[in-house]
C-alpha cells in the first residue's frame, strides 16, 4: 500500500483499512447515507467492542435547509473562501459540521450514552480519508484502540480543490 500523507495523525497512531465487505464498514456506510446532513463530506462512524456495535453516528452540519446546503456545497463555504487549512476552524462556517458534530466524536458519545465504555473499542469511519485532530483527541480520550477506513478512501473521498 502506498504511503498516505494525512493532514494530521497523532504520534504513535496509525490508520488501518478494510474492504467494503467488512460488516462494520457497511454499518458505518449505512449510518453515513441514512443520517448525515453534511453535503460536503458526509461521514458515518461505528464504535465496535468485542465484535458488537456499541455506538454509531453521522456528521451533522448546522445548515439543514436543502437549498442553503446546496449553496454551501457549491460556492458559499466560508472556510473555502478564506482558504482555511483542512481540518481546522469549523466554527467559521455554519455549513461545515463542527468537530463536535463529526461522526467520530459523536459515535464515542453515543456508545457512552448507550452505557458502554469505549476503552479498547475500534472505530470504523466511512466517507473520509483521514480524521481531524479534534476527532483524534476525542477518540484517544475515549480509549479507542484502532481506527479503520475504507480501502481506497484516499481516492474515493478526497474533496476537489
């Protein structure tokens, strides 16, 4: 596998990859397609412990109106207009999901809300090719052991400049 230059990855951590036939990746994809409100980069995540899904979530943008969301996607993203570095300053744009609304952080919260500990759990993320620093921090704080992305995600989910 070729080396991927992630915008951020914590020291000592690595990202693992699974195929689309993986049951947990399929569950993350279903979560993404069914519940994400972010039209720019819809994602879904599932937290898995001992072979059981204990938490799941999709990312949520603050703009819910379909026409405004489409405008945001096409041209009115404040972060794009200001050329903000990817993975940062989500609070600047109401059309971008804040990191606390990203699927990774929300899946950890969902597992805890469901009464589970996430210490030693794995997280499967569909719809993106890396995790931003605040999401990594939330996963590390929650004790997530491994992060899995879809094979080829660095090509499938890269946003066009």
